[in-house]
């Protein structure tokens, strides 16, 4: 039995559905909304590589170290982006949340906070994780700010940890949240989601 079993998560008009080849066209359209593959600090697939992106995610799911979701508008079924649990470590009950991206039209909305709430709730309250973690490019300041808004703590920077899509060497900023920190983080996320938007 896999640590992360197939599940559909839903809240606030957002659905997280296990990523499949059926999402290929929608994922391609979501990435085209803003030509997101041109951003050097993200993992958004180029249009011609969308199928391989999904196939690689499914292979990683089969291997047990990753579980990718399509992010959908619950009412229309429109694909808004993708996110995943990755670097899954069942022995120590730890997952990372990442490979997250959204169509430009879904950014700066309730979508990201809702996805994080769904995934963190599942990780801590269903999977029983001790730690949930995030990693991001040292130059992806928007991602760092979003992770910090969740209440995650900065663990440090791993220098020269990966290559970016343009071949440059990336330093990776690591964050984590322990199970004991989740109740307060959950309360803050719910507050942010429920407060009126200006």
C-alpha cells in the first residue's frame, strides 16, 4: 500500500484530482495562460512537453516518492495548474509540497491558499505526517513569501542543489512545518481565506 493513496480533495470551489493523461490538454492551456514555461525558476512544462511532464509524474507516483494533482475549478472542471506531494518518506512520515504552479488568471486568488490548506490537512490529519516541507529557488521570492505566509519555518539554504531549466546552478531554500505547528497555521490559513478581499 502506498503512503499517499489516490484521493480527491475539494474546498472553496477548488478540486485537487490525481494527475492523469486526461488532464493533458487542460494543463497545456493553463501553462499557456501567462506563458509560464518562460519563467526560469519554475517547473512548468513547455507545451510540447506536457505529456512527458504527466508521464514523468505518473512514473514517480508508481515509484512511491511523488503524488501529483491537477488543480481544477470545481464548477467547470477547468484545469488551473498542478501541485504535488514529493520526496515522500513514509518511514519518518514526511512529505514535501511543491512543483506548484497556476495559470496566470488563477494567481493572486484564493486558489493557492486553498490548495495548501487541502494538502496540509491531508498530510497532517490523514497521513499522520510529523513534518511537511517545501523547497524553492533562492531567486523565487514570490514563492518564498507564499511559503512563509503559511507559517513554515526557514530551515536554511542548500547551495548548488539543482540545475534550473536554463542550465544555471540553483541554490535551494528549504522550509518546514512540524505537526505541533499545524493547528496555529491552519487557523491562520482559514482566517486568510475567510477575510474579505480588498
